[in-house]
């Protein structure tokens, strides 16, 4: 829940368009790993509130959303890291091979486990839409865009990976169209302005008009064809492929988001703001571009306060959503900026937790569902016992996350790196 949640390094790199030069030596940005550690702890705490601390939920959640805070930190980190990774490689094919082997191996294991949990009396039951449309749901999940295809996720935290994937598509399209001149400030201004317009767009309109199955099939076909054109085509074909990636991504965000267009666009704008912050740190943007970055959280909060969660929600719940979401966004930005500017060394435990954050993020919902079975009535359990349960669950999740990081993530990333080297090795 990363973002790239699975990204282990946050290296700087040369400006886009000069891939022939060897990348300069870089140091590890441990503050980004520490941020991931903070983010995954916040998400874990959010998911422990209902099964263990309902009194905290009722008292704090109307004013602050810990889960939204955590994922917004993750999205800022993704925006900071992902485009720099693509430009450093200078290769769209290498970038997507890296994404494939960073994200999918563990994701597939967790998706299978979540499906089995849903079929057994361990997990909450599979949503009826997934059980009734297994082929459509499976195809949507394989694209990781199920949250934009009006299908629930088999594991609840998978929704954030839909935003990771749509961000990859947009970043790829921008890189193909302008590899030498990334238009960071202009892109940021456009996306930020779209947040305000997004409140006028109905959520899920595309699927209601065409049907879920048709939208899944069309979107998958167009995106696969566009990615293939970008990877193997000539200049004109690559440009056409970039359009085939960008247009469906924009349409899905604006017309088919599960949570509503303005909120989805606010997340995308936050990720591009992370990109702008990286370019500022690398001296690739003028300092006067900081106004565009600072505009993003202001517009996101303004949209939340103005549009809220949409129609159909009771006024009290809508007001709680507005304040809790806005507070989470502001706190995420303050945390990111503070860690970015901190001159002191960060706790090594937090850095290590950031390294395994992708595993912890994907695996912890399964552990929480087991906990729900073990502690069905938290009100009947003493507070010290519930604290002990939370500490025990966190320890188990970290231990299993460490194991999956070493046994699944690292080997898969090694395979990806070897394939990338083989792909770029000069032929005799």
C-alpha cells in the first residue's frame, strides 16, 4: 500500500533524454523509507480500530482519518520516486519490467490468499460482484485498475494500487511524448485545476452507461495495445501508444472512479506534486515553481470541504468525512516536508519497516480478518488485553512481511534486474 510501495530505492538521476550517460553515483534516501514506515503504521492502526478500539474510532475518526493519512504519504513518495526511476533508466521497457517484478509476484500471492479466505469461513465473504463475475473481476484485477472499473477489490488495500497503475500509465505517456522536456509545472497546474472540475463529474457514469463487462474489456484491450505500441513501435507508433495509454486513464479517472472524480484527481495531483518536489530537489525546476506545488494541498482541501463525499450521505457523516479527509491530507504533506528537511538520522527500525512496507501493507488485512474471528466482541475485552492483541498482531505481520520480503520480493526483483540487463546488453 506503494507507492511505489514496493520501491526500495529513491535514487536521483540525470535529466530525461540523456540515458546514454551512465547514472551518477547516488546515496540512499533513508528518509523515504522512514516515511513508508510511518505510512504503513498509520494504515495498520486504522484497520485495527474497528476490531480492537471502537472507542477511538468513534472519538477520533470524525476528525482524522489515519488510513487516508498513510496512503497520502505513500502517494507522495510514489510521485517523488517513480518518474525519476523511469527517467534514470531512459527505457520504458526497462521501467515496466521493473514494475512487473516489483509488484505482481507478491500481489498474486495475496490475491489468491484473499480469494481463498473469502471462500472459507476465515475472511469476510467475497463481494457478490466478484463471486458473480469471476472472469470480469479477474481481468480487472490483473490490470490493477479494478477501482476505476467499478469492481471491489478482493483485498481492501488493493484500491491504492489502481492509483499506482494509472500514475504509471500517465507518467509513461508523458515520457514518450516529451522525454527531453518534462512539463512538470504545466502538468501539475492542469491536474490541480481538474480537481475542482472533478466535483461536477458523476462517479461510475461510464460503467452505468456501457456495463461493467464492456468497460473492463474495452479498457484492457486499449491499454494493452497502447503499452505494446509504446514498447516495440517506432516513433509514430509510440506516440499513438502514448495517447492510447493517457486517454483511457484520464477517462477512467474522470468518469468511472469508485470514490468520485474530484477525490481521485486529488490523489493523482498529489502524486505529480511529489514529482515536482523531486525535480526541485534536483535543480530541474526553478524555485518560483514552488507555488504550483503548494497549490495542490490547498486545492485538495478546498475540494473536500466544498464537494465532500457526494450525494446520499447523511449530513453528519458528510461533515465528518470533509474534516477527517482534509486533516489527513494536511498532516501527510506536513509529514513529508518535515522528513524531507530533517537533518538528523532517522530511527533505523522505522527505516527497516519502510523496506518491508509493501509486504506489510498487502498482508496485514488478512491478519486483521483473522483477528476479527478471534476477538469478535472487543467491548467485552479489557483495554490492556486489546493493546496486547494489537502488539501481537503487529509483530506477526512484521515477521511475515520480513519473510515475504526476503523470499518473494527480493528474488522477484533480482529476476527483473537480470531480465533488464539481458534486454539492454549489446548484441554481438
